[in-house]
C-alpha cells in the first residue's frame, strides 16, 4: 500500500517495446492462458505482494481486450476500457468472491466501463474505420477480406448491447452457454434466446436473411 492508501500498480508502467502501449494487445484470435492459480495470486495481492497481479493481467488482458473491442469498435477505446477494468479490479480485490471465476468478476467490471464509453458517445457517432479483428477463415482477396471484416464488426456494433454481449462471449471469447450465463448473470435459456435473436439480426444485416 502507498501512503495514500491505494495499492501500487507496477504493471501499469510496463509498456510494449514495439507499440508504446501500456500492455500488448493482440490483433488476432486470443485464448485464455492455462495454469493460472487465481485464488493464490489474489491472496498474495491482498497480503501486499503487488507483483502477484502481473500473471493475472497476462492471463486475461487478451480476452478482455477482444471483448472490449467487439463491444466498442475502436481499438483505443477498447484499450482504455481494459486498462481501467484492471485498475478497478486491483483496487477492489478485497470484494472479489474467490468462490467464483475471476474472469466472471472482472468481465462485469469491464462491461461497466464499456457501457460508460457507449453512454458518452453521440448517437450519430460513426463506426470507427480502424477497427481491428480476426481475419475470416479461408483464403480471400485482401480487399474482400477487409470489407468482410468491417461489415461483420459494423453489424455487431449495430446490435443492442444485450445481444452484442452474448455474441462476443460465445464467438470471440468462446465461452459455453453455461459460462456466458454465469458471466452475465442470466439463465442459460436466456443466453440461447438472445443468441438466436442476435444471429437472426446479423444474418438479416449481412446476408439478407428474414426471420420466419
């Protein structure tokens, strides 16, 4: 603890050599790191070992950034939201229920940050042109692939937030229905219902589907 009562955040100053960013955020597919003992690391943080938070950041920064990017569209906004979520999580570790998954807890913090960003945007604010994301599977002409990627991201951003969340968690964070339900705090049947509706809307926008 510092003299002001706020925990020191050593990992906040660790910048990427190549990008100058506070952390390294990948542009491609992301996966959860295995073998992170969250409970032990949180306990060490609460005991005063600030360095113990670094493995948690390394384990979750990529999937959380990917979620934020799909929710917000703009990479800089996604980076800021992810960084703020980690800061708030670190500062409130004593409120974390160690009987739950850490991702579920910090996801809700991140989602609050994303919603704050969305509330401050003007209703007419356009979708950013510099959105990054995963390349579609298969070999496409680079120009066509870029158009497709932007179309998909634009369609996701056009979804209501409730639908956007389940699409992002299912198809980009690759969570199961049960994990999505636990993360958002809704029944599994609601997850499935929202996914169905969200996919219908995406299909209508991207492929001209019509619900029957």
